[in-house]
């Protein structure tokens, strides 16, 4: 689930904090890196379990309406289609989700105020109204309404972001509001995989698609720290027409990480490494950083290949 692009991002963020705080050790940096991955995975599972919370909130609204009708001696017939949604039941009964939440003491308790606002927004959407008023519905219809919720209602949702801000503090997690849209896409992929005939053990996405991606993360951080002086010298040597004292701090971190990858991961093609760090510089540094990063890395690669000290394959996988 956690891609190599996200790995690179987390390594850069960890290095930035590591160098800013002079009291940190390489071991503490490694622990922070690994925690950042588990924090992102926690968010992924929590976003899956939002299906349960929103369904439960809808159930409570029906129960409250039934109680009011009884007191007022009024007739009330609840439309239970949403609370009886078959995909919701699959998520509620899913053992991998339930076990992960229990084992990691994760819940929406600190963010429950968001459910009312999200549910109200949901009931005002056309797709919800069509779903609730349809003559009949299939399992695919049940899946479709949740796909709409995750693709149209939840991204950039103010109530959701506010809840996650609060939960992040209470649960001592990081980057949740930064990661939420990415993790929503993984939640959608997971919900699509839930089959009507499937049992309560249907798999959710693993934290890493393959174990070697975790090794890549740990090694990338280690090489970037251990060979910092070497990379700094390489960077300074290739600062053509640039004042070393005016190079953005984040640009140096990005370059150091890129160089660690260039020199130590022969199965990753040169152009892949170059493109990945150029894109990261666009997101995390200054407006002109990507041209600077591109220029410096290109010059270093040319010199190192000319000297025979950089042996990298072309056109291989990320």
C-alpha cells in the first residue's frame, strides 16, 4: 500500500527533522520513519472503519425519529436502506479491520462530532436520494453509494479534516490531514475488493506491497545519514552559477536523499530517481527548486558516469 514515492517523502521529512534537531540520533530517526508508516496505515484502517461510524450514526437518527414518533403518537416508517447496506455489513464484520483497530487502540471517539456534519451533507446529495428512493437495489448499488461517498463527499471535507486534526493529537499520530486523500484512494480500492460472497476474513491492503520496500526505506535513510559529508561535497562541487549559502535547506535534504538512492540502489533506473526527486521538490520546496534539483543531479550523474563510479541500469522499475 505504501508506495516508494511515499517512502521517499517520509525519508526526506525524517531527515529534515533529524538535522533540525541536533539532539536526535540515527536510531531515533529510524524509529520516527517507521512510526510515520504505521501512522499512515492507522489512518487507512480508520478511514475504512468510517463506514461503520457513519452507518451507526444513521441508525441512531432512525431510532431517535422512532422515539419521537412514539411520544407524539405519530406514524413513522423508517427507510433503512442505508443502514442495511450490504457492503457496510461486510466492513463491520471484517475481522482484519476489527482486529487492527482493537490491537492498536484506534477509534473515532475523539472525532465523532464530524459524523453529524458528514451525514447531513450526505443526505443532501443527489446520489444518496436516488439510492434511497430506488425501487430496489443490488449489492453493486450498495457499493456504488459508498464509492460516491469516498470519492465525492470525503475528499477535502471540512468536518472530516477537523476530526482528524483532533484525533491526531489525542492518539499521538502525525500527517493525517496531509495523507487523508491518498489514504482515501486506498480505502476505495479496498472497498471495491469486498465481494458479496466473501467471508469475514476478506483481506485489506498490507502496509507494504512487498517486504523489500520496507528495507528500501530503512536503507535509504541510513545511507543518506551515513554519507552526508560525501553528498554535501558533491553538491557543493556542482553548484554551477549557484551560491552555496543561498541553497534552500530542503533542497539539500532532497539532493542528499536522491544521491543516496543513485549510488546504492542499482535496480532503480537513473531517470526514475531523477524524476521522483524533481517531483518531490515541486511539492516540498521553492518554486524554482525543481530546476535546481534537476540541474545539480544531472551534472553529478554525468560526472560520476564519466568517471565510472556510477553504475546504474536504465529503464528499470521504481
